[in-house]
C-alpha cells in the first residue's frame, strides 16, 4: 500500500515508518520538524519506497494514498505549551485537512489520540466509555481539548461522510528516539541518571503512570488499522496496564543505568493526573493485542539509546 504518516519524523512516527517499510509498503513521511528530527528517519532515506515531505498539516495537501496515520502534534507538555494556539490548530485543523484528504481519495485514516482525553481521571483504570475529567481552561487544555475535538471530527466524518476511521488513545510510551528535552518522566529520569544528576520527582512521587514500550505500541497501531470489526471506528486504548509510581520508576531507571541515584522533589504541576492506567480489554478482544515487553527490558534499550546520544554530543 501507499501510506501517509503525518509526524513521521517524530518519536512514534519514525518507528511506524520503519515498520510499514519493513512490511513492503510505500511510505510518505510528512513533518514540519517542530519536534520531529531528520536523524530519526535518516536510515530510511535511501529506501526508494520512502518519501519525505516537509509540510505543516494545518495547511491542506493533496496526495494519492491508501491509508493515513495522523500522528502530527507535539505530545509533551514542554512542547505543546510552548505555542498552545498552534497546538490546538495542529490537532483541529490538521484533523480537518487529513479527514478531507481521506474523504477525497477514499483512504482509511487513523487518529493518534491520547489518554489525556481522560484528564485527571475519577475512574481507574480508564475504559474507552469514560468521558474524562479535563480542565478545559488549564495549561494542558490546548493538547487535551485539541485531541478531544479531533476525535469528535473523526466520528462525525464517519457518520456524515462514511470516512473509514480508526482512533487510538495512546498511554505513556517510551523507547529510543524520544527527545531528551521533552520533559517526559522516562527521558528525564534516564538523562538525569546518566549525567549523574539528581532525579526530579514532582510532588510525593506516589502518582502513577503505565509505561508501554514503543514496539508494543506500534504493533497495536498496525493491528487497529488493519482489523475489520463492527465498532472498530470507536476509540481503542493502547498502553501497558503495568502501573508504577514515580518513585518505583526512579528505582527501575537506577537499575537500568547501573548507578545509585539521588532524588529531589519539586511541586506538582497543575492538572497533573494522579493516576493513569489503561483498561485494554477492548484492544485484547478486537485486536488480540497485549503488550509483551516488560519495563525493565524496555528501559535497558532506552538507556542504551540515550547513553549513545549523550556520548556523541560531547
């Protein structure tokens, strides 16, 4: 197939492009390089089936494709709060432009949504039918609400225009090609530990997250995009239900890095969710998908990546 990946030079997008090429597809990678990096896809540029286009999805584009994976949007608070208006535009105008393209060329289209649509959840673990507890006026709302509107657009394009849609709600994901300065907890802890710095924990460190290794997540993407089922167009949680406190994660990173660590505590950011854990029964039932890579194994691979990056940047 001929497949478009928006945000294809980003952390998740580059892994997806690689996987799609390995399966024999032609891949068009679209990125404006706000958080994407050319080095993430440098090893793909010699493949004649791979095409790179510098483009911002807030502007329309006309291509002939069979499938569209819409991943374009800064996904960490540091980056999406840098220009919150642009973040909303990317989620909303980007979704409109990509759905319009899918409608014109009759392509199946996939939206990378987020567990952030659940906000600071009052239901635990989170199921897809939970409507969430989001502060619509807060600092994180540009991302949370942008993704919620994108989901609305996907459902309405399906109902009104018959567009063949898929929506994934991504929970915390980690692995090689994360940005070292993106403010996410896994990359923060690993980079701080490798540099011999104190690990920064916000609040008491008892808040929880569930961490999915990138290869598991991409497997879920591919299965969701290529599965037929009656309610396949409704959102599906993809994430690892293994739940860790920030204090536990810090100890796991210490083991993976092989160093003793010290911790410094800072105040908790506003609207930071206290608990985050996916209920993945829908993904298991529809896709036969469950994560297979335990945290300790995934962290080793991620530490090796960051260690090499830090060494090369000296």
